[in-house]
């Protein structure tokens, strides 16, 4: 009887591992397809923009491809380290990202664009936004706090301290878009961290009040909110991008106009290769392209959240919380971008993961997927902890 139970347990374990490996393979394929699809759509959306800037038509997509390759190298590098080793690096990594955030305020390293100092330029390296690193480090660090054996009161103090300090740094950079993603992801982590409903409400108030004040500190943000609520006030100004994006979406057929044949990317939607690339995707690929797009993100979300639940059941709290947080951040960022393009949300400047032009964001999203892939591999492995 004991021998039978032993072999039965071994069979079930092997079956579970096979299922996990299959889903990991599907996840990896999803990431590759998303990156490839994103580069294809970006090439079409950015070709005319590059020519107008006296650049090669391939400039933006080739630049994005370089970051994609670097991202997959980071993806592979992450797989060399155990989860325990990653956990040991979290505090040094957080301190490192904070230092980078502070460097953006220096005239020597900080780069000012659009009236804000959010970018960092070190030597001949390409400028990048350290806030992208900060978001990931905070998700991982909060996951470690919630998974620790510390008392509930200590977890609350650590969590609120990390959130408040990080939020202040992002607010000082005048980066309301990143703050929006960051705060909502953080609140989602507080919910699954089981640290008390009252504490979550108080934390929300503590974060939302300064966020609201920050929102109305700059006149252009007020104009954005007003133009969103009353689109007819300034149809040729702030609403120009959104209104033309809606026209591009509404004018799309079942199969679209075909890649490269879009009309609204020809100066009708400014920066179409960046924050409004979804409009170009819909116009050129139609319903079929949109269906494929949402199917990819839906599958990514299902795999991520499903594995987060499995890890939680196996009492691997850090991996479970981190998997949930990283998956939620990618999906939430995509939903915000689509909401803006479809006039469901006021313009925020949030890029569309895998698609929008922006090397730092693509590099970090692929890196986040590398972390997810590593955490997925810990399902049904090792001792429960």
C-alpha cells in the first residue's frame, strides 16, 4: 500500500511538473509573439515619423529591436539566479533605484523633457527613466515584506514607508502617469497582502490626497481633465489626438487597411508611434488584429494570475505576491493606455507595453516577464514555505 501511494504521488508530481513546463513554454511564446507583433506594428506606425525627422524609416523599429534583444538577455540572465538569491538583492536593488531617481534632479545626469526631469543620461548610454526600475523594485520589496514572518504592525509600517517614500520621488519628477500606475498596483498588493481593511483605507487616503493635490498643481493637468470631461471645448487642441484616434478606430474594417496602409498615422495623430499606437494597430489590422491583441494579453494575464494562485496555495507567499503584482502591473498599464486612446480616460502618457516606442519600458517589461518566468518555475518545486 505504501509503495502504491509513493508511486501515485510521484506520478501526480510528474504530471503537475509537465503541466507547469507546458504553461511556462506557452508563456515564453506569448512574450516572444507580443514583442514581435509590437515591433511590426511600431515599424508601420513610426516609418513616416522617422522620415519627417530626417531619419531612416527603420530608425525607431531598429532602436526598439536593440532594447528588445537587451531585454531578452536580461530575461535569460534572471533564470541563472534562484528566487532566494533574488530576494537577497531586493534591498540593494531598491537603494540603487532610489539613487538613480535622485540623480535625475542633478543637472549633470538628469535630462529635462517636456518640462520634467524624469530621464537619466550617464555618459554615452541611452537616456532612460529610472522610475521604470523603481516600480519593479517596489513590487518585489512589498512582496518580500508581506511574505516575511514579521508582526502585522511591522509589515504595515514597512509597506507604508516604502510606498510614501517612492511616491514622493515620483511626484517630484512630475510624473503623474507613472504615479497612477504605481499607486494602483501598490494598493492591489495591499489588498492581497491581507494587512487589514482599515489600514488599506487609511493608506489609500494617505496616497490619494497628495496625488489629487499634485494633479491640480500644474495648469496643463487641469486642462487635460477639463478637456476630457468636456471634449467640445477644445477639439483642435488637447483633444486632437484623442478625437482622431477615435476616428481611426471607428473607420477600421474587419480586416483593417493592412499594415503600412494607415492614414491617421500621417500627421493626423501626433506621436502615434508612442502613446497612441493602439489607434494605428486598430486602423491597420481591424477587428482581427484587435482580437489577436486582446487574446495575447488575456492569455498572459490568465497564466500570471493562475500561477499566482497556485503559488499562494503552496504557501510560497513571496513568489505568489510578486507574480500577482508584476502581472497586474503589465495588464493595468495596457488597460490605461487603451482607455486613453478610446477616450475612456484623460490623457496620461502611459505607454502600451510591448508596442509603444520607448526602449526603457520595453526592456523593463521583458525583464518583468523574465521574473515571472522564474517564479512560474517554482510551482510544485521545493519545500512549501
